[in-house]
């Protein structure tokens, strides 16, 4: 074998190895890409509700966009604690996500020994949507505006009732905040379910009720209930002719409920960035916007930092409401 031949073979072998490595690089990159297997998405609610419907739509669209299934797992339970634990204690690899909500902030505020610090133990990804409370009265009520009701409630302390669901819920604490800021002595009547509150209001057992628009939509359309105010900082897109509570005579009142997506703390930033970008694109889709609106929700994404600040602010706000209302912590 001549020296020239040896050099040629060596060169060929080196070139072949280089080519093989080059051909293998896309395979390596694909193996490391996120996501490379199905993603679990945990909800602190049962199947069939608004949160479930909107989350499943988002999960389907995220799956289409990122090329892997996003599998929704319903994990209802008191305060959403079981769902929070399952998400927070999962491996921080982007394959277990969880729905975080205004209710998550309330749970941290109302439970004496809440097992987690949501500000530290999860990595926010993006908000998903916003929705508001509606304050309404019976169609047969003598009160045609919030000002009418406030005037009567202040003139006769303790005579009028305010209905909501579940002690510790956003609806209940929103009602407590209303009583505090409006400086009215109204009896707060808790019901087990929204239909129960609606029936109580229609029968005039309570003179004012509050719940989310989606839960009240059908009776508002049928004009069995008359909306007096909504809880946001500006008028609701669904009830544009109805004033906000602040406009209607209770300055400073604002309750904006929301849903968002989170992951365990220490989830790598590139994964958070990938998910945030995908969520933003999904929530900009016309069919998603339309379906969310049908359920009374404004589709709206956020940066991770915006969601982190919102969560911290809500925990502080509801802690103060609980203290001011002297609600016993659980």
C-alpha cells in the first residue's frame, strides 16, 4: 500500500465520519426539542365547567401547534390543593403543567397552613383569560339601579340580603369586598350553587346577587334577572350598557377573575418561553376568541412576569379582604 493510498483512505474515513455526524445532528436536535412526548395539564376543577371547557380548547390548540398531545386531567378538591400539589411537586421538565386561577390566590390567603408558596413554588407561563362578576337583582325588584339599592340599604341597615355561593369563593369574597367598600349593612347569604342563588334572587329572598357572567347568562338574556353593575375596571364587553360597580357608586371596587397556566418552579426558561409563545398564538386565533367569548371570558395572554405579579397582588388583596371581613381561616 502506497503512502498516497493510505492518506486517501484516511481522508475518506475522516470525511465519512464527519458526514455521518452531520447527518445525525438533526436527529439529536429533534430528540432534545420540547415537547417530545405528551404534556399533562392539571385542572383544580371537575369536568364540564367553564374552566374545563376553555382549558380543553387551549390544550387542543397547543397540541396542534407544538406537535404533541396536551392531556387535561381534572383534579377537583378543596381549595385546589390536590391539583396544586400534583403540579408543583412534578419534575420541572415542562411535561406537567397546571391551571392557576384567582381561586389559587384565595386558597393561599384563606388556608392557615397552605402547603405551598405559589410565588416561589411555581413558574408562571401566561394568563389565559379574564372574566368578571355581575351584580344583579330580580326583574320584579323595585331597584332599577345600583344607586337605588345602595340608598335603600343605607337607609335600612340589615334589612336587605346579598347572595353568593360558597364561603371562600371569589364570588363570596367579592360580595364581602362590596359590603366593605360600599359601607352597607347587608346580610350575606351563602348558597351551595349558582342556580340556588339565582332562584333566591328571582324569589326576592335576596335583593342582590353576584356571580360570573357565564353562570348567569341565560337568565340575563331571558330578563329574569336585571344586571346592575359589573366588577371590572371598565365596562364588560358582554354588558356594555351596564356600569361598573365603581361607576355605580362604590369607588375603588374591582374584582377581575382570571385563569392562567403554570409549571413547577425550576422549569427551564426555554420551555417557559416556548409555551408562552404558543399560548399567545393560540389566544389570538379567531375561533378561540369566539369560543371564549361565548363562555363569558376575554381571551388574553400575558408575560410570565405579569402573571407572577398578578398572583402576588391577588394573594395580598384577598388576605386583606378576609381579615377585614373577619372570615375564619380554614
